[in-house]
C-alpha cells in the first residue's frame, strides 16, 4: 500500500496536460475515440473554472479546483479487488453486475442467456466500443451539461473510459435490476465513471449505480457522467447511491432524454463526499412522458451537497415531478437549485418541484433556489421549498409514549426519509440503504427543534 | 399509595397562570371524570401531568404511587406509567404504527432483554381487532391522513398496548360520531381494573353514558369546584355550565 | 364593456403633455459637469457634490447586471438622456402659485382633489423638482417634516444625514449609484416619536419631458413608536424615445415604529423603471411595502426589509401585470438580522399577451439567529398562449428554530370558470376581467380604498382585448 501511495503522489494531477498526454499514450482505445479525447481535452483547457458568482454556482462555497492531488490510479492489488467484490452486495437478485475500482474493470458478470439472445447489451464501455460500435457511435459523449460544470464535463470526456453501456432493445421487459459498482480505493485516485443507459421503444428495466469508497481516510476525486436515453414508451428506473468517504470531491453530471409516452424515474441517495456536486437535467422531447425525480441527502460534519436540476418541457402533455429532501447535521451545507422550463408549445404540462430541508443542528445551512420559467399558459406548475426543524409537538408525542428523546428524534428523521426511501421500490435495497444511513447517525447529538409557540 | 395524587398545583403557560391550587386524587381501580367548560384548564392539566416543557409549574406536587413526577422528563413520566391520550393526536409521517408502538415497548425493556416480535404482532393484531382497526393500519404512518375517529382509536390502541398504571384521556370523545364513541368506550372499559386509575377529561356528559365513572369532578377557572357521584354529570348536563358559574358568583358575594 | 367610456378616459389618463419652458436644463449626457450643474442649481454643500461625484465613478465602474437580468437593459443609452430639468428648486405651498401648465397637469391627474379628500400631505414632482409641496399645518406643529431631498439635506442635516445613503449604499447596484450621482426631488420625511399619522402622505411623480431621466430620492424616518403611510403614484406621456426612472427609496423604522409604503406604478410603456427600495426595521418595528406595477416597459424592483431588531416584522405585498411589450421583474428581499423576526411575502403576477412577469426573491437567515420565520407565496396567472412568467427565489437558512416556507404556482384562468360566467350572460372579456380581479382581490384589498378602486379599473383596462 505504501509504495502505491508514493508512486501516485509523484505523478502529475489530472488537470495537468502531462497527465493527459500520458493517459492518451497508454490508451488502447480506437483512434476515433482518442480523437474525441483530444478535442475534449482542448475544450477543458479553454473553458474557465466556474466562479461562485456564476448563477449556476450561487451559494456554493469557494471550491478548491486544485486537481494536482488527483491522479489516475495504478491497477488495484488482489487484496483490494477481493475486498471490493465481497462488499459489492447491495442487490442480490439482479440481471447482471459490473464492478470497477478506480476506473479499472474488476468483475463482469454475464447477463442471462435469454436476455443476451434478445439483444440486451450490458458491457463495460471499452468492450462495447468494439462489439457494438453503432450504439457507441450513436450515444456516447453526445451530451453536454447546461448547469454549470461544462469544464468538468469536458475533463470527464477527455479521460473517461471506464463505465458501461446498458442497451435494452424494443419491447424487452426485465424485472431484476442491473447493478454497477464504482469503487474508490487508492489515495488521491481520480475516477471518471461513465454511465450510458439506452431504453428502446416500450422496453422496461432498471439499473442501480453505487459509488463508494473502500477506505474512509483516503482522498479522491470522482467526476461521473450519466446519460439516459428513453425512446418512445420506454420505462426506465435509474437508482444511484453516492456513498464515497467524507474526504472525496465528487461530481455527478446527469442527463435524461425522454421521448413520447415514456415513464422515467431517477432516484439518488447522497451520503458521501466532502464536496458533492450533482447536476441532473431532464429533457422531455415527446408528448405524454412521465418523469419522476427523487433525492435524499444526509449531510454531516462539513459536507457540502450542491444540487442543480433542470426539468425542460419541450413537448406537450407531459408530467415531471421532483422531490428533493435534505437532512443536515453539524456544519453541513446543502444547495438545491432547480428550474422548471416550459417551452412555448408545451401546453398541458404538469410540472412540480419540492425541496424539503430538515435542519438537525443550528449550525447547518440549507439554501434553496427553486425556479420556474414558463412560456405556455395552459399548465399546472408549482414549486415549494421549506426549511425547518423537527416539530416540538411531534417530539412530545413520542416522549409521552415513553420513547427516549434520542430514539424519538431518529424515528422522526427516518420518518422524514421514508417518503424517498420507499421510492427505491426494492425491499432488499431499501433495507441496505437504511443501514448505510443509520451509520451516519451514530453518536450524533441532534439539537434543533421548532421553537415554542408564543401565545398572545 | 396506589394513586395519582395532585396536590395544590399552580401552573400555566407563557406567564399566564391557569391551574390554581388544583387538587385531585385518582386511586387505582377507579375511573374519574373531569368536566368543565372550554378554557378552564383541563388540557393544561393533562400537559402538565405529562411534563410538557412549555408549561411552567409554580408550585404543588403530583405523586404517582407516592413518587413525585413533576420535573421529570416526559418520557420518564410515561415509562413510570402515565399515559396521555391526546385531544389532537399528532401526525408522524414515515413512522408506522407498528414501529412506533414497538419503539415505545422497547424503551420499557431492561437492557439486553430480547424483543419478542412474533408475540408483539399477535398482541397488536388482537388489540386492533377489539378496536375494529384494520390490520393494514399497522403499516400506515401514525395518524397520517386518519379521520378524527381513527386517530382516537389509534390512541386507545397505544394505551392498551402500553398498559399504563394511570391514563389521562384528554377530550377523547371530541370529533367522534356515536359508533366510534362506542368502540372507543369499549376499549377503555376493557382496560378498567384494580391496577389502573383512569382520568377522563371531557366537556360533555355523552361519553360518560358509555364509560361510567366512579367519581365526577367539575373544574372551573383552574380548580375543582364540585365533586360527586356519577349523577353529578347528569345534573351538570341538565343545568349547564352557567349553573356552576352562577353558583360560584353567589358563594363569592 | 358597459363602462367603456369611463375606461377610455382612464387608459389615456397620463398620456398628454404640455410644452414647458425649463429654466434649468443640464443638457443630455452624464459627466462631472452635469453634476456640477445640478449642485450649482441646487446651491448644494460641497459634501453632497463630493458624494455625487464618487457615485458617478461607481456607476461607471459597475457593469450592467445582465448576467442575471434581461438584456433589454442594454437598450438604455445613457448619453441620450437629460438628467436635470426644472423651473426652479423651491416648491409652491399653494396650488395657486404653481405655473399654469404644471398645475393643469396635476389637476387632470386628480391630485389636488385627492389631497382635499383624504391626504395628510402632498408633494407633486414635475420632472426633476417638486412643483408643489404641502402638509397639514397640525402635523407641522407635531414636528413632522415632509420636504424634498435638497431641502431635507440643507435644513435638517442633523436628522437625515445619519441615514442618507446608509440603508442603500451607493454601490448597492449600478442604478443606485446612478441615482446617487444625479438625484433630485423625492420626499424626505421625519415622524417624531409616538406621532401616528392618521392619513397618508402622498407623492406624485410626473415625467413631462422626452428623453428624460427622473431620479428622485426618498428617505422616510419613523422615530420610536411613530406610524406613517406613504403613497406614491406616477405617470408619463407616451414618447417615441425611452425614458428612465431610477429612484432610491430608504425607509428607517426605529423601535416600535410602523411604516407602510404604497406604490401604484403606471408609467407609460416606454419607461425603464429601475428602482431600489429598502427598509431598516429596528426592534418591534413593522415595515410593509405594498407594491403594484402595471405600467413601464421594464420594471426592476425588489423592495427589501433588513430586520435589524428583535421581533421586527417585514412584509411585501406585490401585484404585477405585464402586457404586450412589458416586463415586470419584481420581487422582495428579506434579510433577517435579529432573533424572533418574521417576514411575509405575497406576490401575484398576471401576464397578458406577450407580457412577461418575473419574481425574484431573497430570504436570508444567518446562523447566530433564533426563532425567525418567513413565509413566501408567489402565484402567477398566464392569460394567453404567448404569456410568460418566471420565478427565481433564493432562500438561505441556518440557525436555531428558524423556518422558511416558500410556495409558488403557475396557472391559467380555468375554462370552466369562464364558461360559468358566460352562461350567466357576461362577455368573455368581462368574465376574464372578473376572474383576474378575483385572483388579485385579496391583495387589492390591502390598498387604501381610493387606490383599490383605481386598481380594479386599471386591471379591467389591461384585460380588454386579451381574449378572442
């Protein structure tokens, strides 16, 4: 382990062109992909770092953009791989599983014969590029972000070759989820997970992405990009768990392109990272689409979770509904900035956005920027944002039943979470996730309750 | 000593005194009714007994089986055996009834004692059956979206599961139609017994047709002004609370 | 519509002008010379001239805020604007002494009549200076001061200098800097401790000249326990060229004081109305902004309350109506700086035709505070397919038992509701007017009676021709 650490520290950081040149020279990818990489690297170098006065970075703390401490990691040791595989256990009943450690593919579980026969593709990107060039050509790196992190998006595209393609052809319906683990292990490792999910017409399936750290005390940087494409009538459910250790800096830049009559759901559980930036964009391009977005964030210590969302309605008669819940402890901060954009011709749109922040300590800080831009008149759009504490009367009710304060608070907090957790819609996963959340509450003193009513 | 004994209690909220030298004793094995007009301090009494931190106690004492409970934390008082059925039960989103009652029972266990889940559910469903609550309710969030009657039945369910020594029932009849009232009263009557004292706080006599009290007390402006047998409730029903007021005015002059 | 006659008169109410010979004219364009001209005309002390010149530098340094605001701001050509026009600096105390054409202007706008009926004092500003200013004698006896900005700074520096430019510093934004450089007119008001004005004070702002910029400056101080209601109205004729109105309004409510500030903004559709309004509320004080924006080409205005003392209370009630060619970019700011402070924001906007209404809000509760509350509701009504609305609140909460609740909704008038009213014999336009009036009714009721009637009529006028 020690030798690994030293080796990494002498290498240039991923923001350094020497690092990129080295990466390119070692890459075994086809020339066409390498040319993309060069383009994106140039774009990365051209684009300025975001400033906190940019609207898309409003309320964000000054971010330390120094990437010199983060490098592409060497291959993991056998011990690490063994450990990682034993802990990749959130979903037992599944249609397939792929595991990465620090960008390195360490396990690839074949999908059932029957699915392969029907044309389902679930492959690491590097493999997909040779086996299904037409899919890769059509969907890979086609997306950009409109929410402020274009420089990091370019950096991701310049480096990323780990990640996977999940393609489910027309009319194929699959019950058990696909599972993918993106582990962080080496000190200072830079991760670039790429998630590409394509659902053909009337397909139905779900996928779970888990981003975790193997060690609690190691720094790292992760810049993930996830692109979902839902063709007419597709029903896709993407679940994401971000549970890196609290020393990580992480970005997750997601887009969802949604066609006619689709039902697309996205849910995120955010627990880890020192600084976590999450951008999620939904583009509704077909009438009758139904999109639901959920997120639950549990913030502690000096963690900062910065969430930016965009629900774009370009087609009529579609529904989008967003619920982001944040629970904040200690000195943590959250930022929720969401915008619903309804284009001129997108009549009969129903679009909603709800942000609920629960302050569990006086020192935590919640910021909300819920926005609406509406250019069609026959719409139902609303947003709501609340920030408050555990209700003192509810707490008294628990106490009166003999339940000690500490347990009462936890029950109330988990009650607040439950609305989102139950949307994971997978009992095994829900139980595992409750366990992950529970761990964050060990030894916490929660002191914030609503103030006493003043009788006048 | 087996009694809930309230002695010369003076208490209030936000600097306003409400209970004035209030005294009342409810022995185990008896059901007492406390009646009185709105704003006379009945609910304040319930909250003070349960140790609500927003209420200020100026003086007096409350002995439960001889032990002072004023100044204790609300959860401690509850585990010592006092149960308050709320006039307005709170809605607790995301916490199921089953988990809520289970947490309350576990809080009463000795350290290291194992919780017998199957036995718990058997008992829970049995009680739900008596109170005519659908089993499915056990998975629903506490009181969330419940009708007035459902909330009150849920209170009685908790009471019967926790088996307290003393029950204080704050306006349990408010918001109930006659069918729900009978179910609730039946639940309470099943809990009557030599090991339990019950204080029923109510504005109307109606509930007392179904829960027949051993004693009736009339409260007015923060203290008890009349005590008697169950017939007192009927007399009060007939004459109205104006009678109490007029009578007091006469005594004072 | 049945009341077409009455409505036609109102619609054109402000659209007339008289040729006026100005004794003072600073010419077009803005430079240090312009400022010296204004200072000389007003016979100002050196510190004010210095204040103006510093402000000019800030104005020149600050960029247009187009990184968040509309690009329409770039259409303002500062060098084509006339910054100071007047016929003299001292307002008349009697309407008889007001020059005829100016007097007739205000008579047509109904100001002397309103004064007689329900006002405690009136100031009527014509371009850069007040032509008329008068307050009930009894109030003067009680120590109430109601004068223009120049007079206030000259005669009562011990009262006004302390707060002038403090609630809204020069560099708050580009337009507060512009105002600080060339301000003229406006009301300086001081209400002594415990004095409660039963009737409102009113100011009326009239732009008469083309390619002109009006930059009034208002400072209202309500001393401990004092109460005052101030109302402002405004009109301008429809010119071909654009006109600029950029005011700075500072309110100071000391311990236990109450200030209510009511605006009915009905500028013509060529006016850029870029106004900065902010209040300080000390312990137990209450400040309420009631703001109605119907006119102008572009309005950018976010009245704010800085809640500086315990249990202070701030409120913004806002109605905006944006028709074709209009952008009402309005909102509210609530900055909590003391424990147990509460704030309330209710905003309703209506977008008609291609009109655009925007809400921007800021609620700030830092970590050392406890027991603060904010409630915000913004509702937008869209009338036509091309109508547009945006909502951009920013909420920042920390601290002990602080809570914030924000709700916003966008909707259109329900077709069933319109059908129901038409079935009772109303035309579609009348039904729409009724529905829209219903939408804002609870807020309109917060205006004084005389204004709420006027508001309803203005809304009816704007709704005319919005259907069919």
